[in-house]
C-alpha cells in the first residue's frame, strides 16, 4: 500500500492552508479527544483530503474520506499537521485494517435449467474456480 501526495489536484500551499485552518480551529483535549469550537469546513474536509493524496491500489472515495479523516484527527493529536504525518497515519491505519486474515467460505446456489433432459453432468466456471461436474438430478415437478 503506497500513499503519495497529489499536487495536481491540491497544491502544497492549499493543503497547508487547510492544515493551518484545522489546527487553529481545533483543540486537543487532555484525554486525547478533539474539540472544534470554530471549525466549519466539514464539506471541505471531505473534498480536499481524498484529492490531496493518491492511494495505490485505489480506494473507493467514501473509504478514502474515512481513512484520511481518521489520519487527520490522529495526526492533529500527535502534533503539527503536515502531509507526511497524515500519510504516515493513513498508511498505519491501512496496514492495520488490511491485516485481517482471509477466511475460506462456501457458496451454495440453486439453478434451474430447462432442456437438459439428456445431460449427465454440468460443469461450471466462476472466475478461476471450476467445479468437478455436478450430477444432474431430475426432480418431480
């Protein structure tokens, strides 16, 4: 997972102005929480952050918004906001979120095919999964 700055859509100056506004409008509380007595640019927050960075492989926009929002808030708690601190936190969250192990599963389905009276078996392929040939059963209808 690699996250880099996207200066084509959001310049360094624009991003730093956003960080400065966010820092001056928020307060880190003793327990680690954040208070926002003067911050009003919620929509701006959701628009600038996903556009300011490039994630490879790409994330859905809604996932990128959630990721960079979490990273921004945690980076704000840690100290001065910079693109590097936000990227570091975002990469950390991605590693943690993606560290979930894959689980095997079975997909059961039922199909109805007409005109298959003479078939002995049917083979299916879904992506790179191929069954060994399902025996055709005749049900009384």
